[in-house]
């Protein structure tokens, strides 16, 4: 979904990161960009990788927090349980990721023929994995459409799986937990103003760009 606004923003971010990497190359610090300048990467590769980390790390967590506000408003009993028992928050983050996946689709290419439920997908095929739908699979999650912060979760696929597991999963989980913990400590109850809330639709994420609350 490329347009003039998104293209200009991408170029501006690329310029900013390229200049910052040049600074870090001569004056390294204790940060990820400094580490990239010391890796076996070209400056172009370092800038592209930094862009990936920044974009993926901000966009998806923002959608997770938007969904948290909306879902917990729809389930005040679950929100009250989290406010009363903060130890439930890490599991609640996993349940939120399963229940409303911020990144619901993953594109892949098959490297060899794959048989799926009696249908062969040829090698070299483009495949869109609807991981958001997988989070509501009754075979894996009984009563899957029920949101339950106490649900026992072995795993979900909202961060991917196997060698394609999300590089920033630990950071996203930490950010989600801390944000919910601080929000509930300050405001254990809220009401979403649905008339002013704005949904966001892109080719890679789903969620909200604006969630006003009372």
C-alpha cells in the first residue's frame, strides 16, 4: 500500500537512520544501532535492518495497546481481575495477542512442494498465512471466541513460529505488560468512546489508530 505520503515518510526515516548510523560508526554507544555498525553489513544493509526493527517494533505494539484498551473495555470483569491481580498480566498479554492479533497475516514462499489437507502447494508458491484466524482455532483453543486472561496457553502464532519467530517478541511482551500495569494502576476503569475511535487498515497490521477513552 504505497502512496506519496507513505513513500515520503519511508525516505525520511531512511535518511534519518542512515545519518545516525554514520554517527554511531565513529562514536559508538551501548545501543542496537552501534551494534549494527560493527556487524558484517554494508551501510545500506544496516539502514534497511534498522528500518525494519524500528517500523516493526513500534507499529505492532501500538496496535496491541489499542486492542488492549478496546478488548478490556468490552470485558470489564477481566479488566477488574487484572487490576486486582497484576501477576495475571503476562498471561493477559498472550491472550490479547491470540484474541486480536495485531499482525494477522504472514507472507511466505514455499521452498518445496507441501501437501496441506489433500492439496499440494507447489514449490515457489506465494502463500499468505492467516495467523490471526489461527488464534481462534477451536482445535487449539477450546471456546476460542471467549477472552479469558486466565486461559492456559501453550503457545500462539501471533509472533510466528520456528525459525521465523519474531525477533522483538520479548520486547513487545515487556512493553505490553508494563503499559497495562501502569494504565490499570492509574485508571482501573475506562470507557472507550466508540463514536470517535478510528480503525486502522494496512497490508500488514490491524487495529486502531485512535482510541479515545473516558
